[in-house]
């Protein structure tokens, strides 16, 4: 696959009939669900599970999404979802980049950025990332070769 960046975390999914909208292709909201599923799997692979979020009273929560829909996906397509941590800001924010590729022809279907802020679960206020977040997400940080948007 021709990934935008080195060292992608990869997750594969299949398009089913439940993903298809009235126009006959994958509904745009489904892509966002796939990004979330891939991001959680990546976080868990870095040792940052939902249980660790609760134990630390911290979470990385979405502040903003940017999604560029490039091509449609259809029932039966196998989709590779890649993600990277591409920025960390002053121990309070991070940016995650995504690329979705249709497996059989290696066409990029979507590129996206998700922007996260660290907050306390107990009061919903922004807080600094605990060391385990900085270390965990930091080990996956990729900063070179970002595609132009």
C-alpha cells in the first residue's frame, strides 16, 4: 500500500449492506465511525485503554474533525484504515491523521485529521496529559512527510 506516512497503525474492515446509504455507497457517517474504531484500537495497542483513562481520570476527547472524501466505497469492499499521531501540543492536545484505502485497487478513499484535547473525566475541564499518555502516544508520533492538504 502507498501510505502517506511511515509506520501506520492498520485496521481492516469490510463494507456491509448496513453501511450503504440511499445513494448506493458508504454513508459519510460510517467513515467517521471507522476512524473512531481504528483510533481506539491504536490507543489500546499503545497501552491506553478505556480502563486506563478511567483510572487516571483523563481522556483524549475530540475537539474537531476534518474529513476529505475522495472516492466512494461500496458493499463488499475491503477497507484498510491507517492512523498516525502526527502532533502533540504542550501536553494538552494531539492530532491524529487517517488514510482509508480500498484494498483491491489501493485507491485512497478518505484522508482525515482528528484533533483531541486532554480533559478530566471527573469535571470535563481541560487538563495536562498524564505521563503515561505522553509516553504512550509519544512513541507513535510521526512528524515527517505529512501530505499537503
